[in-house]
């Protein structure tokens, strides 16, 4: 798949420059957190593979909710749960505790969509999975940030 | 809503980790809590505050998910993601690990003592429910008497009937199962379908005639045992859903507790809220109705995982959260 072009530059606003105003977290900020996550199998980022897109990120700073839809590269992708887990972990580690984070597959884009979504939504399963050192290591590998720009 | 829930104390119980569960001992003098830090803490009241009396750090290799006091109050069982269940014996302020129950293939999600004190039930992500018998002669000896595989997915919680030897479990498969002993073997006698997502918690009403369940589908369901069609002796028991509480919870309902003293129903929710429901007096016993009596929208700053009524003091309630905190509340009904 082709490399994505750099997203348009963020416009600097007067509000951005005012240090005293607490910036609400927006879709772009969430996207910036997840765009560089590595695919577990290919030497490409989730953004480069079109697995994550800014339009599929929904943040409501007032309601403390974040929703991310991700699109597996193929409908039978066996890495779908792992990719979803990496996105979830990245956001759990990066965002303030007040946020409720929902990560699910873009509707219609995976054969086991419901099963994968249910696993990702179950915080007990996620917590137990992350206590498995081998799985945790695989997730951490996906989350290693690269120096390269994308 | 004339009724109120007032915060009495709030304290950090499990530093930098989740507090998954909290349980009063039968006398109501102690609180046991457990969490993602793999520890169990025992808390005792000192005037207006709660002090940590005991820290049990080395019992488990992974998260401790639930703890349960024996009916006599002398033993504590802990269920862990490390696939084991530990039985602890209380010796003054200290606890000694008596034995470790092994057998489940992966995370143990719950442990519960039968009111008789002779039986223990555990359940796991391995889809099974295990029933263990305590040896009367030897307190170190626990024998597994039954392994039941009625669920098709992780079993999240098990609870015993208050007076009969009857067990209920709930699961990631969206169902509730009810078990009875038949010829020295435990079997599933009824499967309660109706929830549209994982069922996280269960609680019997004080008489044991009804069961309440709570779910990821954001509802609470009340189930009542009824005569099976045909009414023959020896047929499977039948349970019917007689009430559904929907539209009250914004996210997953993780726990539910029916007060043995007042009959009030409390819930712990993933929207950070604690809610108390009261049964309407005038309703038909086969069609009960519940109203929201009190609601604390931000009981904690994160998900509420557990809620438990004090066994002796009416209105006293404890909750715990993903933020590691325990909160003690006083519920007062205006009417």
C-alpha cells in the first residue's frame, strides 16, 4: 500500500498560544497518538496502512469519551485483536484517567467484528492479557516510536 | 428522589492500580480489598477513618480479582488472574495462607463461600465453575467435587443462594446459570437468557426468591423462580425475567448488591456512578417495579467495580474503583 502524504499543517490560533486556557483534547491529538503505532507484521505504521484515520476518531472532551474505529487491512486479518489492543493501550497510557476509551473495528470491515469488539471492550480481559508478559512484549513492540517521519 | 447517599470516607487502597473488589467480613468490623497491584489489604475502622491492618502481598503472581470471607469470618478466599485461589486463615491481625487451590486453566474471576461454610465455588475464563468441599477434619483440605461447563465463554461471577444449596453464575456468553446438586454431582438446572451482552454481577434478594443480574448491556434484570410448564416434580427449575431496569446506567454495570437488611438494590457502574434502587410497595409480586432512589454521578473519578452493603448496619455501603480508591457511603431513605 502507498505511503500517506503528511496531513495538512495545523493552523496556529491565538487560543493555542494562550497557556492559561486548558486545551480540550481534540480528534487530531488522539490521532497523533495512534498514527505511528507499528503494524505487528509489516514495517509500516497504522496510518501508512490506512488502518487508522483521523476521520475515524471521535473525541468528546466534555463527556470524557474517545472512540476510535480502526480498519484491518483485510477482512480476515488475524492481527485485528492485537492491533486494537495496541491502540487501546497507547491511549490508556497517554490520556488523562477521566477518559472512557472505546476502540472498535470500522463497521463491516472484519469477519469477526463483533467478537473482536467485545474482547476489546472487556477491561477485565484486557487487564489479564496485559499481565501475560509475552503478549505485553508484542504490544510494546508495536508501540515503540520510530524516529522517522511519516 | 427524596433519598440520599452521603460520602463518609474515601481513601486510596491500592496505590497506582485498580481496586477490583471489596468485601465486608460477616461481623462488619473489617473490609478486605484486592487489586491490580496483586495485593490484598484488610482495613479496620479507627474512629472515623479506616486503617490498613494487614497487607497480603505475596499470595498471588497476578491481579487479585475478588476476595470472599467465610461465613464464620475466620477464613478469607482470594481469586486471582494467576489461575489460583488462595485460602487464608485469620490469626489476630495476620493471615496465613493455608492452601492454594489449583485446577483452573486460566484467570479465576470469582470465589464464593456457601452459607453453610462447607462449600466453595470458583469460576474462570476457562468457562467452568468448580465446586469445592471443605474437609471438616482438616482445614487445609479442599476437594473439588464438581466441575461444570455450562457456559460457552468466561464465567465472571458466582453467588450462593442465602439459604438453600443453590448456586448461580454469570458469563461473557450473556447468560446466567443456576446449579443444584443431584446425586453428589452439581449440574446446571436452568439457563437464564435475556441480557444482550456480558453479565458481570449477580445478587440474591434477602429471601432468595429472586436474583438480580447486571450487564454490559447497561441494564439490570430481576429473575424469579417460577413453576415450570406442566408442573411435574423433578423437572428443571425455571426462572423468568420479571423486571428490567433500563435507561438508568450510562455504561457497563459491573456489580450489584441486594441489601439483606432493607431490600434496597445498589449498583456499581462504568460511568463512575453509584445508584440505589428501591422496590415499589404496590407492585404485583410477579411483576415487581423498582425506582431509582438515589444516584451519585461521580462516586469515583473512574469506573466503579464493586458495591457492597454492610451486613449489620442498614444503609452503610462500600464501593471501590479503577482509581484505586475505596469509598464508604451512608444511604438514607427519606420515606
